[in-house]
C-alpha cells in the first residue's frame, strides 16, 4: 500500500511538473507574443506619424507655388498694370505652374518607383552634365548660407537610365549637404570612373552621423537627431528614394560619416566611357 502511495505521489509530482512546464511555456509564449504585437503597433504608429508628417510637408511645399499663382492672378485682375508688368507676372505664373507640375510628377514617380510599378526610361546622358546641372540648381540655396559649391573633376562617362530621376537623386544629395552644413563651409562634388562603374560623390563639412544613424539613414521617414534639432524642414524620405533610384539603375549608394566631421554620399552606377562607346 505504501509502495502504491509513493508511486501515486511520484506520478502526481511528475504530472504537476509537466503541467507547470506547459503553463510556463504558454506564459512565456503569450508574453513574447504580447511584446511582439506591442512592438509592431509602436512601429506602425511611428510610421503612420511619419507618413502624416510627410504629407504635411508635401502640402506645405505645394502651397508655395499655389500661393504665388493665386496672388499674381489677383494682381492682374484687380489692377490696371503696364504691359511689361503683366508679362512679368504672366511669366512668373507660368514658371510656378511648371514648378508645381514637376513637383506633383516627382511625387507620383517616386510612389510608383517604390511600388515597383514604374518603367525607367532608357536614355543616355553625360555624368558631367548631370553633376553640373544639379549643382547650378542647388547654387541659390548654397549662396544664402554662404556655402561654396565646388565641382571637381568629373570623368567623361555616360549613364543609361532615367535622367529626371537621376537628377532628383544627385540634387537631393546636394541640397541635404547644404541644408545640414554650417555657413561658410564647402560642399564638393567629385567623380571617378573605374571598371565600368561611375563613383559620383557629394561630401560636406556638416554635422556628420554616428554608427547607429548610419545603419538607419536610408530607412523611409528616418531623420537623425541632428537633422531634427537643426530646424530644417524634412520628411526623412529623400535618402530612401535616392537609394531606390540607384538600385533600380543597377547601382548602389554608400555613405561615410563621423560626428562633427561631415558626410560623404557616393552613388555607384554602371557607366560607359566614351572611348568604349565609340569603339562598340
């Protein structure tokens, strides 16, 4: 009888231990699932907040040309202006309308590009002309901050792809360099051609980034602490778009940076030297 009692106790103990293990495992799994769900919700809320911030920025950017168009058209309708003044205002309305159309088209192209729904144009264009055109567009912003834009030697190489999107990429790197650099510094554009690849670099003397920021810099809606504290308007989507553009053109983008020592973003793109093209 005593033997049976001991056996029963052992069985009960083993059963209780097994049941406790099951409950413990279930509890751990439930806790793990709870934290996973909470983490996903936090990320979802963060992304939603950043998306709303991006929408606000876009609408703000579009409001500027719209306000200029509205104000100019009201001037023309309310006042008896000279012919020269009417031509001047009409020219400004035309320019702002085109600017707004380009802005809308860029946002649409970027959205289609991110969804993989956009077929890239296949056109040839010179790397040097691309860099020069983008630098000229960024010059007024640099002048306001007394920042020197320097275009160093750009090789005679040709790219194949969508020039408008590539201009967006290079111009974005230039304006970022200017926006997040202190006054009276230098932003440089340089390039070199090697083994069928063009390396087009934009370097600055700005705030720089640490290792954790570098790991996230191409994530959509991500902004560094320095960028947030600078007071400069931004959405955190520009660099993610640049990376997509480079990737869709068969290339990639690299970044080197140190806090307080500036940053260097380098587009690495398949390219063709003129001599190779001529002999093809």
